[in-house]
């Protein structure tokens, strides 16, 4: 990397008269700029259809390799999952029209409210900003979760935008992701138990699990290793759901009294903050308990 | 931020029989997943038109504030410009189909070759990956350029994709950005000279420059401050252009000789690496000296 | 127009040996075709977002001139409105997933049901087929409405696709078009009454109406010409709404009796057919009376 | 079809006072319209990328059935091909930015010049207008080609838009269509010769041709039926290419002479008109002879 190096072309700096400079800069300046500005017309409009939920989903790039190089524990690394959640939280705090986010493994989905006008609903702006904020946060907060273990290189995530016209569609999207979390985590839990506690090689474990159903996997855990899958950590089984919640906070504020003295008094105020849940979002319960996340369909 | 907190819903863990579990997991597992999978059909195809250059441009979010909070020097902060270039270089090394990148101020443009099939030319993947890699690199390499001065929060960039069908269009795009660099830098140079050396307030400086042409600004610099704008740093006047270059490198390699002894011998090999230029890319010279960047129009 | 003329290049037909022909045709035949087939990859996917109503609206091209040249009566020509409706009906019969169509003046809107998979929901196919079928029908049925008055040239219509995610949005779209019908028809009715019965020039009539509200226009009609606008033809005030309705039809069918004789017997069967309404579709009444047009929002 | 029928809802016309009417119409008029106008924001921008050729291709809908019902001759019906060409010509005369059109069988492609700003390059407008004009022309000119044989029903065409960034791409697109014409016509020619002159059933003919190459097909024609395929009509082998050509026309014009007498004098003027060719457009010859069709790539 040679940033800062003088370029060969730039080296031959001639001395100009002021008159010459004037001409030169006029022609290569504003006038030239307006001559080139036609290229702006090649930009296309990618406004998201109104009245639809906008979902941005990020996926880690080559995270299999990233996990290996950073010695993530198997089948789940709580530091990595915590960092993913922390980065997602940073995204939500930056882009306030996100009402709910859901993450598992190396992916995170962010849902903008259907009436959002953030970035004029331009898909490219929304997804790049989410990808950017998430990625810079991932590096920024690394130390909070991995302590002295160094980050070896800057990781990458890619993203996409998907629109959902109805509450049912949006909920089914989130169900899909949580069902995916469940399937993968059940598999990974049995697989690594067979390897770590059962002494199988990874090839043997893979072979053993070929063609098994969920019930079979649960039975292997229960019968052979006395593990009740349902007692496994909710974080691993259910993933992470982030939503905004109003909290009453008591803060100390300096108030001027009637007699003009100043005094510290406790003041209660309501603040929105991001809260994390590791619970089922497939059933109705979660949605009944948080009725503000979804907006009326027929609007 | 409550990442890791157990959720209220998740707390009430009931004990299931294995039979019950089997049913439960089957229904909320693979079968449920396939029931929800219809939501994938809502994804849209955003493949970039073939045989066009794909440009991804990133712009800093709220970098005016970011610069102030991190005490960037005015009118240009070489540490910040270096970090921008370093991050762009990291993007190029990660996405090899980028043939040229150009940056100035808080923006950077990346040009994918017109025949690229990276990510199947999917616009969303291309721009989010660029935005992500750039942002994580910006935090990752911060220390290299800012030393002990801490990064206060993770910065954000947004991006967009623009397609250019011809070499002329692409060159004019890059001309447009370099002309913009020139106009802004000339203005900023005079403005901050008037403030820093001329003792004007920022309001006075703004007033002084209202309605001036490039020639007028050059004359202020030359006549009042004895500054020949053309002698200012090329990095500031021309921005940063990154391209791939082949270099012969001599490395020492351990070779087995005929008599089975091992010996360290010097070996020359050709390697592609990213090089930075701070030169004019508006004229033909640069393009004539690097004929590999553009591809034939009529292909 | 020289369709059928032999082209200069084609004239010089040489006589080939069969061997030569074989080579020639192989190279300019299948092999050549596959060599060129890469151009298919330039087609883009324009699938309409799922679970949204797909509206195709057609507008007459230069119908002001078309109306003048074909001596349409002012302010409304019932023959032309009838022909528009007939052509729209032809479109609905051809594309069965259209559940409702609304037309006024020289425009017609067609609504595909939100779950339609017609043409795989490809926007270009949907709108071109509608535009094509409407236009060929317009010429085909001309005689039914204009009798011996000849059609002077083939008319053109252009179209567009708009997606609506909710029932409210779709109904508001139709309200928008019917409100437009009302505003224009009220204006045109007063305008042409002032000209045809009031003896004003068109310039004077335009002047007279400048700045008037709906109430003023109604009063002009009522006070000066004894016309109650509400008694004007519903076709003009409300436009044309086409929907599918089930009707019981009694048809005579030839049946084979037990004794193997054949006999004509009356058979009642239910048939879907397009029906035209000229009524208010802004209020709830129409929608309550035809509950099948809209689908459930939360699906 | 009940166009013109009074609708049930519309029948119950109440008599209003003028005051009531005023209120009513104000609320259901302009104000109401503006309340609904938000639905316009759901329209999306589908501007075609600048500096690309815009191709609109139309295909007949169910033309197999259409051909059978209208007793088209096999393998080619010159009346139908003539009507297709006539309709395409009508499209070109209406949309002047089309520089070349190519048709074969029941399809026709129209090429807009790369710098066209017709309809602001909006894809939906371009393709629907082409589809509409073509279809109305097809019915309008039917009689010119089919005489007293009636058109049984209005036919439909669907269309699509494809963008090509370079001259090579555009030419390859046209090559692809002409190669397709060749392959299909050679097959159809042999197939129907086997049936019509060879006395085979269609199933036998199909069987006979299974797996044959172009050379084999030529040999069947030549050896068994003494037909040199190359002597078949160019219209069938090469399809129809329409371009604009300048022609000098001599018209008689009434001129006022110096002595104020009027006199008819012959005047020569240059006029653009659409010309049809049935020649090879795969090779360079056609393009060299008509250099104005393609524009410079590097613009």
C-alpha cells in the first residue's frame, strides 16, 4: 500500500503565471464540472414501494473461515453472538425507523416500519448504511467481547433489501429465520456433542446424523448424553430479537428553586432504548405483548 | 444494551417428554421452515446490466460532525485522507474485479470491470459488500493513521450503484469527481487561508469568497499570501486514484539442490498490488499510461 | 411502404453445392445462434412484488386530436365511451385474473388480484398484453359503436404498472380516478353548456370558469340553465366500472336418455361474465355489495 | 357485455338543494382528489439506462391457434408476414426514434437509438406504446392483406424491453433473431415439404427430422424434392428488416409567379420513408451500406 506516495505524473509541476492559472482552473473547474455532470443522469431511482415493510438482511462473508481463524467455540460462540447483537443495536440506534431486528449465527435482519421515509426509502442508501454501520460497529466493539484476543482482519458482510406488504408476510419472514436458527442449532448441538462428548470424528458425526429427523436428534441428546435440548441456552435456540422499549429512568437534575438556589433533584423521565430478547417470535404471544411493532395492514 | 439478558418469555421453560419434543420440533422445525419459505419469493433480482462498468460510490454520513469531533485539521487532514485510501485499498484487495478507485474528501468510488461476474452482478450484494468492507477497514486501520487519538464512535457510509455503458461515460464520471475535488479544494484552501493566515472570521471569509471565480481565488492566494495553488499537495488537489500494478518482487526461497542440500536462493516473481496516484485523470495521459484499466467499447 | 420488395443484397443469389450449403448453414444456423444467444442475459427480471394488487392503467395517445378528427360530441361521446368499455371488457375476458377495471374519458385501469401469478407477475408482459389487447379490440369493435363512420388511423395507448400493497391503497387509487372523472366532467359539462347553450366562445367560457369551485359550477348549471348536475348521465359522472358476476343461464343441451334416445333439455348453469356499472365506488356501499373483489389484507 | 346499463346503485338519484350539492361536490371533488392523490407516489421510475440501445420485442399471443383459425398457409403465410411488416411500419412512423426494426414469424423487434429521449426513456411507456400501436395497426390493416377473409377476434401481443450498451451487443441481438429465423424456416420448409409433397404425416415428418443437422435438411430438400433452399423466398429465409431511407421525391406544387399568375411546377424534395429489406443482417455488408443506423460506441 503506497498511500501518500507522489505520483509520477504529479511530479512534473510547472510554474504558471496567474493568467495561465486562471484559464486553467476555469476550464478544469466549474465549467468542466458542469460538462461532466451529465453522468448523474445514469443514476437510477430505487425507491422502495410505499406501505411495505423494508427488511435489510446482512450475512457474514466467509464467516466459516473467520470463525476458524478467530477460534470461535463450537457449536456457538457467545462472544461472537454478543458482538453481533451489539453491532445490530448500534445500527438501530443510528437508524431510528428500524422497529425490530432479528439475528442468529452470522446474519442479522433489520425491519424498517412500513411508513418510513428514511433516506426517501431509497433501497441502496438503506442497505449500504445498515451494512456500513454494522461493520464499523463490529470492529469498534470487538474488544468489549473478545478482550485481548486481536481481530486479525476487517470482516465483511453483504446485504439485501426485501419488501413485505403485509404483517403476515413480515411475521412469516421472521418465522422463517427463527425456524432456520432452530434447525441449524439443533443439528449443530447434536453434531458437536457427538464429537466433543461422544468421541466421534466430524465425518462420523455427519454420517450418524444423515437422514435423522428433529425427533431423532432430540433422542440422541437425551438418551446418550442426558441433555434436554429445551434447556439449552435460549440465545442459541431462539436467536436474538431487538426491539425498542420505553423505560422510566430516574436521573438527577440540577434545578433552580424559587429562592434562586440550585439543588440536585431526582427526575423521572421515559426513554426509548433497545432491548434484547431470546424468545419465540413464531407464536402470537410475543406480538401480543409488543403490539407497537406492527402497523395496521389496511392503511 | 441488554444483550445476553434472558427474556421474560423464555424463562418459563417447561419440561417435555421426548415424544412431545419430537412433535414440537418437527412442527416448528423443517416442516415449519418450508411453510414459511414462500417469503423468499419476495426478493427481487437486481442484476446489473451486462457490458457496463459498475461504479459503487460511498459517502461519509455526517462527516462534518465526525471531522469536528475528531479534530481534523483544516482544510485537509492527511491522516483522514490516508485512512480513506487505506480502507479503499482493503476493498480492492477483497473484491478483485475492481480495476480503479477514486477518492476525495469523505467519498470513494470503486469501478468494477464491465465484464465482471462478481456476485452475479447483483447490485445489492456489490454495494453492501463494498460499504461493509470499507467501514470495517476504516475502524480496523484507524490506529495506523491516528495513533493514540481514539475513535469516538463507529462511523457510517452510504453507497449507491451507477452503471456506465461506455469508456467515455466512465471517464467522464471520474472527471466529474476530480473536478469536484478541485473546486472544493480550491475553495477550502482560500477559505481557511483567509481565516488561519488572514485573520478573518469564517463568516467574513465566506462573504469575501461569494461570487468569486477560480481565477479570483488563485489571485487571492497568490497576491495576498504568496501561495501558488499549483504547488499545494497533489493529494489535496487531485485526490487519490488506486489501480492495480504488476511489480517484480525478489523473495528469498528455500530450494532443494541436486545434491539434496537446501539453500536459500533469491527468486523474482511478478505480483499485482494496489498503487496510489495523486495525479490528473481528466486528460488522456493517465489513461494512455495505464491502457489496461479500460476495456474495448465494442465488445 | 415497400413490404415484399426484394432487397438489393438478397438479389445476388449464387448457386451453391450441397457441401457448401451444409457448411454455410451450419455456421449461420444452430451454431451461430448459440454464439449470439448470450444477448438473452441482458433481459432483466421485472417480477411484480408478491401480495400486491397490480394495476395497469392505459391512456390514449393524442386523443384530443383523435377526438377532433373523429368528430366526438362534446363534452362526452357515448359511442367512444362505449367502445372504451367494450375494449376493456375484451381485455378482462382475455386476462382472467383481472377482478375489476375502471375507466373514464380516454383512460382505463385494470386491477389484477394480489395473488395473481399470470405471466409470472412480469410487469412488462402484463402491461404490454393489456395495451395490445385493448388496442386491437378498439379497432376491432369500432364498427359496433361508430357504424359507417370510418376509423381514420390506428390509435395508440400507453400504459404503466402500479403496485398497491393494501386494500385501502387500491380503493384510494380507484377513488382518485373517479374523483378525477367527477372534476373533469363537471368542468366540461359547464364549459360546453356555456358554449353550446349560453353562446359563449370557448375563450369566454374558460374565462368565466377560472377560479370557480364545484359549488359555483353547480350553481351556473342550475341557475342559468336549469340543469341539475346530479341528473346527468351516470356514465358521464361516474365513469365505467367492470367486474365479474356470476349469472345463472338456462341453455338447451342435447342429452342421451336411458333408452338411448337423444333429447334437447334445458340446463341451468352458472357463468361468470363481465358486468358494467356506472356508480359511486368511493363510498363503502359498492364494496360491501361486491365483497369478492378485494382479498384479505393480512394474507 | 352490459356497457351502458344503469347500475343499481346509481338509480336512486335524490334531489339535492344547491347548497347540499356544493358541499357534496366540494368534498367528493378537488379536496377529495387531493386526499387520494398520495397513491401516485406508488408509481416507480423505470427510466432506461442512458447511452444504451433500447429494444422492444413483441411476440404474438397464442398465434399457433390464431394461424390455424385464420387458415394461414404453411410453412409461411405471405399475407400474415406482410401484415406484420405493415404494422411494424406503422409503429416506426409513429415513434420516430426507432432506427431499425426486424421481424420474422409472429415476432417483431424495434430498436430505439441509444440517445433517444422519447417518453423520457421510460420503459413502460415505450413498450406499451409499441405494443398498442402495433396491435391496433394489425387490425386496421388486416383487410389490405386478407381482403374479404374476416378477422375473427382481436389478437394480442406481449412485449419486453432489453437494453444493449454496445453496437456489437445490438448487432448480436439482431443476428440472434435472424439465426432463429433461419433455423425455424429451414426446419419448417423441410417439414412441410415432407408432408405436402412427400405424403408423410406430420408425426412421420417430425420423426424423420429428429436429430438432423442443417446439412441433412438441405440434402433432403435437394435430393428428394429438387429444391435448393437458397432459392426460397428471401422474405422467408431472412425475415423483414425495416429502416429509414431518404428518397428524392418529385411533387407538383402550385407556385405564384412574379407576374402573380399561379402555375403547377415540379419540385424535388428529400423525404424519409420506411423501407423493407429481406437480406442478411448478420454479416458486415448491410451495416456498411447503412452506416447511419448505429451510433458511435464511445459517446
